[in-house]
């Protein structure tokens, strides 16, 4: 007679069923945990933005200084100051191609952060999904650690669509972010320089349609040290 017949078989069947249900429960719990972690990473926090944009603090030294020293170029600093003054308060779409490139060059070694802010389809309206990130940006830019800075808010798109379409869309989206920050957080409009780059500066050129290319970059123009992220 088989050892798996009768009550023995029924008992083993129940054990197998319990084991399967346990595995399914554990799997569901793990899956939920991963989903929650991913969802929690969708929006950046105020603290993350402040840390990314805060000017690097230089240590106080006495006597001789050792190690590499930061060299400044007074002529370049003066030219950069004139550039910021010339574009401050200007309408985004009024900037020429040359001015946009000059801003990009001046901003390349400054503290910056990329925010993956999504907008409604074919629109400059901030999506409800990304609103917490924009609100965190508003709180960060009014933080005492960033007080007195001038910020560049640059809009970028992916490579879908024509160059003219994406240029216009990136400008409207940069304007939308600025308008929200001014209206909701009282940030002076003259402290926010908005510029659109369309699809000309893809973050991931190897994947021109990737979501990471559809972003808003914020740069603190008050310091020349790129923030580590």
C-alpha cells in the first residue's frame, strides 16, 4: 500500500497548499514594498534640492594654504555678471540662440539639479503627479541657505517632434514653473532666469525619447562649484 494514500495524502495536500499560500503572501508583500519604494522616489524633497544647490562652503584658513586652490577669473566673472543683468526679467522666448548658449556655458560649472517634472500632454500645465516636486522646489529656493541667489530655470524636452515645436514647448514649461514659484512662494521674478533648450541638450543622447530628457534643470548662478548629487 502506498504511503501517500488515504489520510496521509490529504495531510500532505494541506501542507502543500499552506506552503503555496505562504509563498504567495510573501511575494505579494515584497512586490508591494518595491512599488512603495519606487513611488516614494518619484518626487524630490526640499532638503535634496537645498543640498544640491547650496554654494560650497570654503574652509577658513590661516597662514599658508596647501592643496589645490580655486582660481577665479575677474574678467570672466564680470562678463557673467553682465550676462545675468542683460537677461534678468526678460521673457523666455525673447532670448536669442547666442544668449541661450552663453547661459548654458555660464551655468555648466554651477550647483545644479535636474527635476523630472511632467506636464499634461502637449501642454505647459504641471501634472498633479509632479506638483509635490515643484512645491519642494519653491520651499528650497526660499530656504535661508539659498537666499540672495539668482537661479536659471531651464526647460528641456525629448527628441519627439520638430525643433521649433520642442523649443516653444520647453520655453512655455520653464515659464510655467517660474509663474508657479512667483505666485505661490513670493520669489522675485528677477531672481529666476528662464530659458528653453528644446531637444538641443538631451540628458541621454543614446535614448533621445527617454523620459529623463524631459526635465527642468535648476542652476544656482551664485557659485562656481557644481553640486554633487
